[in-house]
C-alpha cells in the first residue's frame, strides 16, 4: 500500500478579486502562490460555496453546502453533527496541526483532533499569550499601526497610531503597520507553522516517526483592516491604480441588496451614497494598501512552502492554497467589506494545488470548482472519504490530467443567506452565464464573457428570456440534485 501523503492547506481570508490590476496599473504580486500554481494546477474559475466566513469555513471542514451543515451565518454556532475531514484524518492515523483563524462554528480546531494555535470564532491573534511569547522570542517590538482611512462610525482614528487590541482584528480601516513585517499576524502564523515542521523533521530523524501529517494555516489576512508593513506598501503606487471597472456602476436594473451599505463616509441611513462621495484618489490609497497586504500574506505563505522544501517534506505532500471568499472593495458603486449581494468580487477565489508525481505541473484549469471541494480532495488523496456522503467533489481527477473534471460539472451552485441583512439566494454558474435568484428581489443574469464587471442585468431584457428560463431550469435541477430544501431554510431565516 502506498504511503499516505502529507497534506498542507493554506487559507487566505477575504481576498480581493484577481481582476484588480489585470488590464492597467500595478498587477497584484503573488509570487509564491503563482509558483505553487506553476508546479501544479491553478483553477481560474474557483468559487466560494458561500461568500461569508462561517458558512464557507464549515463547508471547507465538511464538504457540505451550508443548507446541509446549518452554519448559514457567522457565529450561529450550529453543532457539528458529523465528522470533519480533520476528525477523519486523525482516525486514519494522521497528526493534525492547525494554526490561525477558526470562525467555523462552536469551539475551535483543538476540538477536532488538532494541535497548534486556534481560538474560538473570529478572535484576535495580537492579544494572545502565544503572540507575546513570539515577540519576546524574536526580539520584536509591539506592533504599531498608522490609520490612514477609517470607515468605522464613532471611532475617529485617522492620522493616529493605534494597537490592535480589541476583541477581534476586523477594523474597517486601512493604513500602515510601522513595525517590521514579522510583527504581522501572517508572519506570526507562518513562524509557528515552520517551527512545527522543523520539530516534526527532528522527531522523524530521532525516532523514525513516520506518521503522515496534516498542516492547515488560516491567515486572518488579507481581510481588512489593510495594514501592510512599509516593505510591501512601497511596491504599489496608489496613483497607478486606474478606476475599477464597476466602481461607477449606477446600479440600474440591480436588486435593492446592492444599495445596502453601512460604512462611514459612503453610506447614509444604511444606504450607499451615489455617486460615491469619496474621491478616487482616496480609494486608490485604500486599494494600494489592500494590494500590499495580499502580497504580504503571500510572502508569509511562501515561508511555509520554502520550509517544506528545505526540510525535504514536500515530495509526498499535497498542498492546497485558496481563500474562503472574495472582497467587495470598491465594486458596484464603491462598497467596503461585503453585504448581501453576490458579485464575482465576493464569490471568485484563488485556488491552486500541487501534488508531486500525481499532478503534472504547469496546468491552468477553467473547470468550475468550489472551495467546498477542498476537504473532499484532501481525503481522496489519503484514500479516505466522508462516510455519510457530501456535496463537494474531489478535484484530483481534473488536477491529475486524467479526465475532464468532476462528472457533470458543467454548472456550479453557490448560495448565500446575506450579511448585514438576511436573504435567501442561489447562484448558478455555467461556462458563460451567471444567474442569481434572491427571494423577494429581482433576478439577475449576466454574460460573464461579454460583461465581466456585471454591469448589464440580462434578466430584465425580453430578448434574453430563453437564456433566463434555461438558467432557472438548471438551478431547479441542481437544487433537486443536492437536496436543497428552500422551505426549511427560509423558515429559519424569517
């Protein structure tokens, strides 16, 4: 029997859509993600199963749609009623390590047979004793932040130097971390992970310990607040960032969900102000800090990949790098964070897989895939599966080049229950079209090939009626296939 592979899963949080910088201006630098993708497969049409932390992260543990696992909003803390992939790996003899953000329901990773650094809910790594010990061990200063732009109400800190000492580290702000990059949470987590890999390597040398391991690192970034260090901020000149393709969207023929907004300076009475009152030159600076933070988190992930290689632990190791969902920053009239609308900016995610000897390098796949597929893929690589079944599919077939992808994956369903306001929404994606059905709101239909910024809602056009009806039929068929029971969920929402 072949030796079970080691598994490494790097997860970014809330990552800005790749379209930023794809035509003009500075391209977002992701050197280590791109290198990993070049050594395996990059999925260019990867989507979040649900564009919100709690639901998506529970799906990445269980391989289930949120309507099946029950964690349909953040911090519902719906009980785990079946084993996660981490539990199944542990039962199969794996040693599990987990470092970083949890936010997937009750408890934390330690409750699922994991060692490492994990606290309940969203939380804040900067306030933890492990972080204090890390600063002391590496002779690092307390991190200091210069706030440049603040989207929070009742907390005017622009131009002030602060510390991230709240119960969570999710300030709606951007600026600069004035201390070295090693004081950023991403490098703290990467350092913990690398220390653990070195200890594993030492134990294997000393005692012939040969158990496979699973390592998961969940960065808090590049989620706002966008506080990169100067080293990465210098890579992006704000003046070189052109106006984003749907920043000036008038929201004509859009459902009311696109008008919902709660951030200071861009909203009034919970509504997005139009046209956007913040000048583009200010948005440019916010975006530049966001770009820099993406590059900074990429560098932290690169530390882990380099450590694997240095220790000779990468030969029989599958590595997945992805994100839980996207980021609505500056999209569709100039939003910040995310709400209950479902544009590509919130749904589209990066995803790459490397598996030496099993996945040929240099592949770029346009298959429709979901981050719900990741736990199924990890188990499949280990010869395991979810005994009670699941909604996700293993991506090893398409990634290995031995087939055309998961059977029947000519369309993909995502779902949403809103954020800030409750909705019931289903999204169906095909090679060309995207259909969004949100209960009690107007339908949306976009031709992503001709209209990648989703400015023209074809659902209101009579000449597109047949396309709309076909997408509606497809969605109903998909819902029947995956056991989607709208009545049950709607009853729990309203």
